C-alpha cells in the first residue's frame, strides 16, 4: 500500500484514499475533427508504459476529491514527487 | 533426449534414480540464428518448439533475461477456458484448448491438464443475460458452454453457497466442461525440454538490451547482456516487458503493465472440484493437486514493473471469497505473489507482424494468457515462418487500434480470466 502525498491537502495518506487515473500530461486534442486515425490512435491508446520514471494522475477520491500529478518510479514504486494539476511536467 | 515411459521409469528405478539426464542442456549464445524468440515464458518456448517441430525452422534461440518460466508463466493461477464472446476470440482461445488436449503426449511430459470445468457465477439479471449471450455465441462457434440452475451449480460444486439470503445470491452459472487447469511449471519445462530436443538453444540469464536494424529498417539481430546475436526474424514474447523491448525498435505500443496478484491457502484435502469464477464479486478459486486453494485477485490500479502488489487488493479478494465460500473463512493463507501483466485497451492480445520487417510480436494477453499458451506459441511460430499471420490470429493486429477494428473483450468480460 502506497503512502501518497496530496498536494492540495498537503498530507500523506494511504493509497486506498486515492484512485489512479492513468498517464499524465496527455492533452485532449484542441480540434478533434482535424485529427487523422494515427493521431486518434496515439491520443486514445498509445501509452509510454516506461520501466522507470512515470508521470501519472491520481485523484484524492476519499479526501479533497481533486486530481493531481505524480512522478513515480515503476520499478521501485517509489514516488519522486506529486504536484498540482496544471503545473508543468516535472 | 530421453523418452519418458513406464519402461524408462522402471529402468531408472533399478539405478536408484541416480541416472536421470537433465531436462535440457544450458546453451551459450551462438553468433547467429535463423530465428530468435525473446522471452522464455510458456508462449516463447512454445513458439520455439512449434517453429522446430511444425514449421521447419530449427536453428532457433530463446533468450530469457531471468530463468525460464520465471515470469507470468510461473506466477499465474492456471485457469484454462475458451468461452469468449467474439468470434475472433472464440477461435483463438479454442485453438489453444484443442492443443492442450494432446499436449502431454505431444511433449512426452505431463503438463497435468485437468478438464475439471470452469463455472462462472451469475449474481444478477445482467449476469444472466450476458452469460446466456455468451453461451449462445459460443455454441455457434462450436465452443462448449452450458447454463446451470443454482441447484445444478451446487451439485457440480458442493462448497458453493446458493442461499437466497447470500449477499450476492447465485442465480445460475455458465459451465465450460472442457475448461480447467494445468501445471504451469510443467508447461514451461515440457516445452523447453521438447524444443531443446529438436535443437533449439535456450539461453537464460541473458537480457535483450537492443534491437539492431539495417539501413532498410529490417531487423538484423539483438543486443544482449551476453553480446550481439544476429537473426533476420525476431519474435518478442515478453509479456509485461513488451513496451520496453518495442521501444528498442522505435515502436510505441498500446499497452500498460500492471501488477496482478494471486495467493494460495494452506494445503487441505480435496474440497473443491472445479474452477469457480465470479465477475461481479471479483474473485475466482480452484484447488491445486497439492491441496492449496488457489485464489486470483484483481490487478493493482497503477502501472508497475515491481512484480508485487498491495495487501488491500488481497484483502478485498478474500472478503469476496469468504462471502461465496463460507468454509474458507477460517483458513490460513500461505503465500501471495505478483506478476506484471501487459494490458491492451480492448483486453485482446496483439499477435502478428509489426511495422518493422522481421520483427514479430505476441503480447497483450494481460490477465489471461496462460490458457492460450499452446495456441499463442503455435500462431507466433506460424506467423514468423510464413511472414504472414495465420487466419486465426489475423484479426489480432497492432493496426486495429488505428483502424478502430477492436475486439472488445474488455466490455464482455471485465475481470480476470
Ligand atoms: C497472478 C496471475 C494470475 C494469472 N492467472 C491466469 C489464469 O488463471 N489463466 C490464464 O489464462 N492466465 C493467467 N494469467 C496471465 C498469464 O500468466 C499470462 O498471460 C501468460 O503467462 C503470458 O505468457 P508469456 O509466456 O507471454 O509470459 P511470461 O511467462 O511472463 O514470459 C515472458 C518472459 O520474457 C522475459 N523477458 C522480459 N524482458 C526480457 C528481455 N529484455 N530480454 C529477455 N527476456 C525478457 C521475462 O523474464 C519472462 O520470462 C495470470 C497472470 C498473473 C500474474
Ligand atoms: Zn487531497
């Protein structure tokens, strides 16, 4: 069970207060009708899935309810940092 | 390779069992092969075996970063079934179930395939409708699957709690009688031994670290921790690590790798005759021949390569198990572990060619690829030998995520296999 720091509550809380929400910094296309099949494929389905540093979204669902981003190492499962949604990629 | 038989057992007994040869010799990498398989799980070893046995390519190496069978092959709960909804999936998984049938004889190695039946419980109206739809679709595809009333389900599996007062009452069940289990380690060892007997080199403790491509873009060979090895055909069958290896060839894949856990109880006398799954309650269980109750959990929620998961996932699973099988409430659990499963967006595998000439892939089996081991091995071998997919794996392309021609078993199954 992870201990996760919520950047809004500024507290470390057990993982079961949080919901994982997938890879972070995948921007919704600004003009969806301009996308071709290749762009849709990479927006919807292609994922970095790295062995190492991973940028990911979490939601403090049983707390403040807000989404935030985290950097975690996918081999050690150790969190490097968490930061508020909208802040630049760390 | 020594042929196992009642006679060889007797002959060895006279020598006090001191003279059994090793299953397969440990091979060192040669400079070049006709084909290389990356990953010595059941799928990769199976592919090497069928390349040599059926498709006439014998100069083959299987390259494994750890020990063979140490990935998901050695970590799974061994459930075998083929009652998938869509035509493409039914054909794919049933191809494997047909091969399971003669596998022990084919490999001259007992893989302990046991057709004890896989029963899926229906707890609500939606389950009933969806299972009946599966049953009809399966029958049209020649795949056995039948509907049981709660009483029939209880007769097939006596420990089941079918009380109408249960929190998740059992309203019926779908039963695939040809479904069951097999011994996971034996599958890896059986394929390794048989492949090795046909001349395949099985190279362990050797990680693939790069894929070398020529100026035409085609594969030339692989870089490994034990040096460069040339081959014009490379088949990647690396389960949870597929994204990492595809990245070496400059390809990005529609995959995410998640921890999936399982656990076993203390061994007890035979109490549980079949496999029972409940998608709604999110739990499934069987009993191994050693006597342990084998219980599968759901995936952890995050991407990881750690080969471990969190305890609350297991707690959640056990809560569900004790609800359906009250007799387990006071049992002790002995061990739990995790593997890393490669999940596609539609929960169907990717098995075929890649945009890189000479590079083939077998991945995306996620939480349910053990049952497909012989079929996946055979089809990867076929695809590599012919440089074209077999008609059974032709729909399972990488391109489907671009064209939108998904095979959406995610919506149809939604839980571990
Ligand atoms: C807990 C759990 C329960 C499961 N239960 C079931 C079940 O009941 N029924 C079912 O059908 N399926 C089940 N599965 C899924 C099933 O185990 C997998 O889909 C299947 O084993 C995949 O087979 P494989 O041979 O491709 O994978 P693996 O056995 O994982 O083989 C891949 C191999 O590739 C190697 N490798 C990776 N990277 C490299 C590299 N760079 N160089 C060299 N080698 C490399 C790995 O070390 C590994 O040995 C379960 C999985 C888990 C984890
Ligand atoms: Zn919070």
